């Protein structure tokens, strides 16, 4: 079999995959941050919610070193029609049919598991990769934007002004800060605001709402703990009803010093229009500055049509890094 599963405890295999991915990215996406083998191993062990994706090294015809990496995720809690894949061919081995072979393997996996939708992404401005996908039966279905906020460049006077505005608009809410372990009762409160992320646009992708319930939130927390993430969460509680109206989450991992990843920010539909998104994010910046003063850059991803969130992000200093296209193929 040309596909060798990468097990999280096999550091040589994990490192071979990460080296190949980093080499490809230095060509295809030079602004991307390098992957780190140890952290990649933890993702392969814990995944996002204790349901990790599968990673394979592609070694065709007895090759001794891998020429490609294939990642496949087959969701089980929802979206059971879907195979979400990533295909990367080493830059020295392109245009020899390896990418096509990995697409065929992805299709085989989808058929074998009775799934009818495949997603594969690429940079929106990577015309060869887009042509590659279109020639293999995929159509453009959505796009996501990567933005970064360089904290040294943020206009702090403007931030103070926005914070005052947001505090006035959100006077009916009080903010609560949490670090893990988040008490069980708070996690239960967070279910509805977490599920509000389902309201974010998804383009034309064939997709059903993700299921968020208490067991899944617990698993997401456990996976973060397994990866060694330091997690900061702020929730906005409506004073009159005691309900949570929104939340935001920031993740720092000691294996990626100097950087933070913005997790979900979501405001429940009953609580929109009070500048909670802006308030939560500026308050998070303040907390991050106290708790993680060495962080220099925060990265965030949004669907490129999510103008509300993007406007908030731009107003607090995030700048566009690159847009990525998501392609879909539907199997009969
Ligand atoms: C896109 C990618 C997977 C293609 O892998 P590959 O092994 O070169 O693909 P194949 O050899 O099977 O097919 C190559 C075909 O794709 C198209 N293609 C790929 N690269 C191309 C280029 N630089 N210019 C023009 N066409 C190109 C052509 O149709 C080509 O066929 P041809 O060589 O007969 O003209 C590879 O370039 C890659 O890893 N890119 C970076 C990661 C990425 O964007 N992945 C997402 C794609 S799923």
C-alpha cells in the first residue's frame, strides 16, 4: 500500500509529514507559519474534539521518502456525508500524477464509507491548483480569509474609543473570564452561544449545522488540554435574564511562542446588535496583554463573506493575509 498512516507516537513519521508540508508551504504559501512536529503529533492524537483526522504519507512505487501527504477527516457527530481532505505533493514531485492518485484515494475512501461530499481547499489565487481541482470534478463552493493582527501595530487610542462605544452599547451585559477547567455549569451555559457559530456563512458548501452539546464541549476542552493549549475565554452574560449572549476564545500554545490563535467568537441571535462581538474581542486583547505579554501576532480565520466579523476584526487592527478557496465534489 502506498499510504502509510502517521501515528501520533511515531515521531519519525510525524516529522517526515511536517517537513514535507513545511517545504510545500514555503513554495505555495510562504506567509504561513511553519508546523511544529510535536504539536502536529498532538493534533493527530487529540484532534479538535477527541476525533482526530487521519494523516497518511504517500510513498508510491516503493519510494523511500514520501512524495505527498494526504489528510482526511470523516466527521461522525454530524455531517456524515462528508470527507474533508487535504492533498499536498512535494514541490519536486509535481505533475507526475501523484496529486491525481491522492484525489482518487480520497474518492475511494468516500465511496467505501458511503459518503457523498468531498472538500478540498487551495489558495484562491493558486490558478494551477484550482485548474487541477476543476479538472477532477470539483467546483468552487466557498472561501475563507486568513487575517493577522500584529499587536505592536494596533492603534491603541482607536481601540480605547471603540471600547468605550462598545461598553455603552452593551451596558446590559457583564463579562466573565474563564480559563480551564471551566466549571461544568458554565460549560452547559456555553452550549447555545457555541452553537451560534452555525450562523456564520458557509458559501455553497453542502453542510449541515454542527451539533454542539455538553459532551462535545467537554471533549473539545479535553482535546485542548491534551494539546497543551492555554485557553482564555470571555463570555458576556445578560444581566436581566442571566443568559449568556456571546463568547470569544483565544488559544496560545507554548510550542508556538509569540503567537496566538483566535478561536470562535459568537453572539447568539437573541443578543445581536449590542456590539458584543467588538466588546468581547477588545476585552480579550487586554487580557492577552496581561496574561501572555510575549504574544506578538494573533491569527484569525473567517469565511470571506462574514462581513460583520471581518469589519470588527479590521477595526481592531487585523489585516488580510490571504484568501483560500474551498472546492467540493459530489459523488453519485
Ligand atoms: C495541486 C497539487 C496537489 C497537484 O499535484 P500534482 O502531483 O502536480 O498533480 P498531478 O501530477 O496529478 O496533476 C497535475 C495536473 O494538474 C494541473 N497542474 C498542476 N500544477 C500545475 C502548474 N504548475 N501549472 C499548470 N497546471 C498544473 C495540470 O492539469 C497538470 O496536468 P499536466 O501536468 O498533465 O499538465 C500540487 O500542486 C500541490 O500539492 N499543491 C500545493 C497544495 C495544494 O494547493 N493542495 C490543494 C490541491 S488539492
